[in-house]
């Protein structure tokens, strides 16, 4: 990392003047957005009176969203390059206020769309064919008609909502600010403060004493406050199940997946299929036990690396060529657009610098290029990250190029598909071509860790979350003992016969913030399953399949996520999709075992 961002050559940095040439241009758009917000409430009466009135509201809504998205991207990108710069922190604060004002000004839109009767809407489509361009937006609100209460009750709920939904924040403050996990001795014998942030780093230590100490200390602390965490969780789940029931959903699970435009069948198929294939995961843990040479393999050994870090390094230029070579399988347009974006249009901010946000992401909106933030340090993992973020960016590129703005953004349900496809395509290509045993083992280890963490672990979380809500819906209070018992039962089944399932793991649910995100974690597992199945078809069918995959990338938000995936020939209600991912995991385990034993 360089201390001074100014020392980094321009070709490795974003050029945000492509979004706004200067702050005068930014302020001009800010003023346009404020003006649109001020006049937007006038649509409350006119949007339900005629096709023209409805179309006018929809156009203003899309224009407002486009301006705010562009403003938000500029301010957040600028802040991410130097998180200590108060100028951009203040700008982000202004943007939050602007977005909240837009939400308040447009609160009436969804209820009004629901109130328009089917016959009237059908007539308006005939009178004004341009309305058809907004059909996904219109129907996106109207599909909730069955679960929408009377105006009086909706108004009451809207008022009550101000006091709801704070459980995640309460849990976060308690776990991250108030809990003190004490100290443990590191590998060098130095006492180090244990935190939730450095916990996994300690679990990856080569010294088993350090791993065990971190594991024991972490859960000894959580155990002391189990009743508090259970009370927070019980209140959160009860709120969600009550609201779901009041709206007429069969369950809180159905309520959540309805937002994703899927059904509980997708959720249940994932859990059932993974459970039937747990012996593959057991084989992975058996391999780790063999390689690490442990007579007993405990849960605090799970994160121990099978091999050391790959010593081969890749310059950024080498990484770009590696990724461009791997994705050339998608054809000339995909390759050339990505190459031009990276090499000529400053899509990527490459290197770490003082104050820059950590990690990596792909961002942007309809009126900007796809921007990627990296913190590149020449490792194999960094090359894989570049492939991953390029997948996000090219998905966004095709979505936005192929659709009007109101249908240009794909949903979170499919957000990790294209990125994971790129990651797997890159890894498989490197495996075929690499002549280095060390590099091959590193790639195989990386793939195994991805499947273990994204497919199996997230499905384990999804199963626990489903069962928590079901127990609450059956009238049970989610006490510490009930939650710990249920979690331990599930964990023991997922880790199998070759892992000593330490009692302390029963408290792990307390440190997982995703359980307050209302059935979110299963999407990680469905995305990697869909991606793995797509990669299998690419590698077996070749060029004949590529147009089908690119058609999926072009869907954006024009179709439901399940229908978008069907364009690529992927049906997530079919267990075979999940089995493709598990099959790749099993093949990777076999390849690692064979190569390691040589």
C-alpha cells in the first residue's frame, strides 16, 4: 500500500470526471433531483385518472431514480478512494437526505398502483402502448395486492414501522461495541486482544494452541450473554412472523421469497439436495484431517489452510491478460468491451492507498460505466477477485445496454451468478494450463473453500433460519436452550463423523449477523449452484451454449430472476442444478487428493 495516492499513475485509477466533470455539474443534477422531488406529490391525484397521468408519473419516477443513482455513485466512489476525507462524507450525508426525501415524496405510488382495477389498466395499455414499457414496474407493485391491507391499516403499519426493525442494530452494537472477548497468546506468545474481526485469522493459525484458545475464548464470552442474544432473536423473529401472518402469507419464509419472485420450493429444494449429498462434504473434512495429520479434527481446525500461500505472483498487467484470456470463451463483444473498459476507460481503481476502502466491489448505474474497486497485491487470490468483479461489471454492462432504465438492473437473487461463473472459468482454465504443482494445489484449495463456504455453510445457515421461524410460528419462544440445541443438531449433521463437534459451537448462531436479514443467506448457495451448472454447460457444449448465457446477462430486470435463469437453461427447482455444483466440489476434492499424494 502506498501512503500517497498521488504517486499511483493515472492508468491505475478511476477517472470520475467521466461521471461529473466538476462539482458544478454535480450540483446542477442535485438541484434537478430536488426540483423533481418537490413536484412529485402532484402525481398522487393524476396517476390514477388516466393512462397519460400514469405514464407521466412513471417517467418522472425513472428520471428521478437515474439522477439520484448517478449522484450517489459519484459521492460514494469519491469517498471510497479516501474514507478520511470529510468533504465526501458530508456529500454522502446529503445524498442520504436526498434519497429519503425522494422516498417520502413517492410513498403513494405502490398503493395507488394496487388500487387501479384490472379492467382499467388493460384499457390504458390499449390507449397508451408506451405504458407496456413499464409493465414490470407496474406489476412489481400490483403483485402485492393480495398481501396489502386496507388504507387505514397500511397507514397504521407505516407509523408503527418507525419503531420496528432495530434488532439487527441492537445485536451489532452489543456484539461489536459492548462485548469484550479478552486476550489470547498468539503464535509468538504475545498477548493479543481477541475480537470478532480477527477471530478467523486466529483460526487460520498454524499453531493449534492458538486456534483452540481463540475458539474457546470466543464462545465462552457469547455463552455468558446467551439469554440476551436469544431475547433479541426471539423478538426479531416474532416481529417478522407476525407481520407476515397479518398480511396473509403462509409463513415468514413465503413472505421473504415472494419479494425475490420465487417460491419456498426453491428454498426447500436447496436444503433437501444439500442434505442428501452431505457425504461429499464429509469427504472434504476427511481430506483436511489427512493432510493436516491430526488424530482428531476439531471445529477449531476447520479454517486451517491445507497448504501454504501460493508463492507465485502476478503483476496487474499479467492478471488482466489472464482474465481476458479466460473470458474470451464468451466471444468477441464480451472480451473487447471488457478490455476497452480496463485498458482505456479507467473502469478499475487498482491499488491500495492510505484511506482507501478495503476489499473489492463492482458498482455503477445506468448512466455510468461499470466501476470496479480493487486493492491489488499481486496474489493468485487477487487475480481471481479481478475475474469475479469483471463478471459483475459485464453482467451490468449487458443488462443496461439491452434494456430501458426501468428494466436495467438485475435482482439480488442472481447478482452473484455471472461473477462466480467468471471465477470458476478462470480457475478451471488455470488448472488445465498450469505446470506448477504448488499453483494447482492453491487453485484446487481455493475452489474447495468456495464451495464449502458458499454452498454448504450458507445452506446450513438457511436451514437453521427456516427452523427458527417455523418454531416461532408454531408458538414456541426462542430461548437460548432451544436455539443452541437446534443449531448444534444441524451443525453436527453438516460436519459429519470425521469432525469432533465441540459443544461450544452451539453458540455460533449468536455471531452470525445474516440471521437478521430475513432469509438472505440461501441466495449465496443458489447463485453458486446456478453458476456451476452454467460453467458445466460452457465446458461441455462450447460455443453452441454461449449465446444462451449471454441472453441471460442481457435480461437485466426485464424478467423475474427464475425466468432469467431459464433463458440460460437453468431451472433452480431442479435438484440437478445444485447437484452440478456438488459434483464439481467432489471432483475438486479428488483432484486435490491425487495431486497432493503424488
